[in-house]
C-alpha cells in the first residue's frame, strides 16, 4: 500500500511518521502536483555536469530537477547518478524522459535506504543488468517470523528497468520524502570510465548475490527440516530427563521402605536401662553396688545387737 502524504492531515501524517520510526515500511507516492508540473514542463532545471555534485535542501513533497548532459564516449562507458544524505533524510531519486510536447514523464524512481550512517539512492546505467534491493518486500511476513528476515532478505532484489543511457541530456530529480521537515541531500553525476574497477566489482558481486539467493531458498528448506528435528530431540531430552528423575525417586523411596520401625524401638529400650542394661555395666559400677549392699547389712546388724542388750 502506498500513501500520498500531501493528502494526509497533520494527525495522520504524525501516525505515519511514528510507524515508520518503529520500522514499519511505509511506501509513499510522489505528489500529484510535482508530476503535473513536470508533465506540463513548468519546472526549473539546474545543470549538473558529469564529475560534479550539488548539495541542497528540498521541501517535503517537492522536487529539485537537474539536467545531466552525456557524450557518446561517456554513454558507452556508463553513467552513475547517486544521492546521499548525511542527515539521513528520506528522499526519492527520479529519472524523467522528455516527451515531444516539451514535458517530462517519470520513467524511474529509487527510494532512499539507510546505508551505514547515511541514506542513499542510486541509478547505475552500466550496460549490464543492475539490481535494486527493496527492503520492504515481505516485511510483514518477516515481522511474524524473525528467522525469515534472513532467508527473505534477498527476495527484494529486483532488476532495474534501464541499463544504459544514450548520448544527450537527461533529467533527474531529488524528491523530498520526509514527513514534516525538508530533506538535505547531495547529488553526484559520474562517468563510469573513472570507476572501471568498481564497475567490474559491482557486476561480479551482484552475480554472487543472485546465486546466493538461489542457495538460500534451498538452504531454508534444509534448515526448517533440521530445526524441526532439533526441536523433536530437544523435547525428547526433556521428557527422558523427567522420566529418569522420577524412576530414581521411586527407587529411593522403595529402598527407604526396607528400614524396620520395630528394630528402632528395640534399640531405644536397651539404651533406656531395662533388665538387660546390666550387660553393659562396668566393673567399677559393680564394685560400688556391692559396697552399698554390705553397708546396709552392717548397719542392720548393729541395730539388731543394740535392741538385744536393752
């Protein structure tokens, strides 16, 4: 779903900005006023020579237009137009084709993406297929399944429609796509002849990315199967651990049942000093008991003799 910010009120724009800040991909359309002015040819166009750059600030839902003139030799080498924003502004890079009536028709557009500490967008006319990466593709599905964010990351790779520019003057524009404030930007127009090494590296790495996208599709299937098996064995591990703990607990309780309560009572009686307590008497204790008995008998004899004399 794409929204036209020029038709939104302040409250709705604020909510859209909040959702965008939270990471919800919100695609915006170009203002009808900008497209109408371009179609009517009532726009102001600045010259942007190849090998140079221009910095500026563009109001929200407005556009700054630039003409880039390309020679035959430069067209054969390839052309690159890039826009960056150190302020991380949101913007669109637009490419217009001039019609017979003098107006401009929108042909290509690239939305800015955050790349490192800046936001950027670029168009590469290098005589081979170049791709754009739309990060909003499958965004809702990726939010539901965080792991899918990795596997679907390259699914937004889409081929750019135009691979080369012919000699002549070409019109580009920077469109302010911020919700409330102006967008800061720097636009560069470059001839690929100066960047031959980078051109070859770009072609090579994009081919690698295409192959990697195919590999990831197969790997996702293998990964999902392995993950399901891992979850299965993990669940079994938990179950087996509980089963072993329960069996060992039962074994412990059964072993405790072999302890006799009668044996415990018998031992307590013996220690309390019953009839069998003498078994454990020491010789010194026996001697004290004999002396006590003799003393009682001696006292009794004296008492008996005294009673007889009386």
